[in-house]
C-alpha cells in the first residue's frame, strides 16, 4: 500500500510548521505493508507552479498513492483534528507569496463541498486511545488547508486520481515553542506523533 503524507512549510511569521515535522517523521518510519512518501507543500494558493496544489498534483501523479493524508497546523487547535468537510471557498489569511483570497472558489463551478474519505471517527478514536486528545471537525477553515483538502477530494472523486481510495486532512495544534511566542494552545511533538501514528495505523491496517 502506498501512502502519501504531506505537510506545509512554515507560515504567518513562524519558523516551524509541526504538520511537516509530523508527516516527514511518520513517512520515514517502517510500517508493515505500507510504503510512505512525504512531500512538503508551499503555503501558496492557486494552481500555478510553486503553489500547494501544483506540488500536490505533481506528487500524486508520481507516487500514485492509495491513501493521501495531508497535515496542516492550526494555531487555535487544542486537539488533533480530523477534518470531515472541505468547502469550495478561498477566503483566508495571507499566503507566503503575499496573496490573500476573498470570496473565491477553490474550483470554479465545483460542488459546494466534499466529505473526507478517511474513516475519521475510527482515526480519532485510535488517537484518543493513546491518551492524545482528538476531535472531529466540520470545517477546515477557508485558507490553504481547506483548499488543498478540497482539491484532493475533488481529484479523487472525479476520477483524475481514481487509484486514491482514502484521502483527507488532519489539523494539528502548534508546538509549545510556537505558543510561547504567539500564545494559544499547543501540544508537545511526542504526543502529536504518538496520537497521529496510532490513527494512521488504524486506517491502514484494515485496508492492507
Ligand atoms: N495551516 C494553514 C495553511 C498551512 C497550515 O499549516 C491552514 O490551516 O489553512
């Protein structure tokens, strides 16, 4: 089984993004029956070369994964957050290229929303069973994480990436060192890794 894990580069004035640390670490571990690839996504909106969506498309075409797990950071999150829905709207903060979208669709004329095709409840339960707080979320926001999740689910649903059997998005809280600078909730890296590792295992073990 081929699994692609993505994380984002730092943004918003921070010099680390835990989503990339987690995805790179987990993709580098030995998983029974699973080969994992990691891709770092730029915090850049749109579809041009250099955007997150361009990097995602290129990597999915190269890796042909059956499972795609995209990770992002949410400075407001208190839990490992399993996103259930992506909406066709870009209306978020400024990206690393200085672009801010207002009232723009992710895909012109696309459906209003897509559901994650991951077993989000099972994954959240597996994370909680490790003692790591997890939650299910009905909104990935309207910034780049939602945009990437929407494009991912749209590509899998329309047959462009018909080999993708399960895909979705996980938001992780910021790290304690980030919270010390900008305030807000945080979770230590070893907790994040333990919880996410258990949730990925609960996903891939039955698929294998
Ligand atoms: N979080 C942002 C984009 C990149 C990231 O890690 C978001 O929640 O949209």
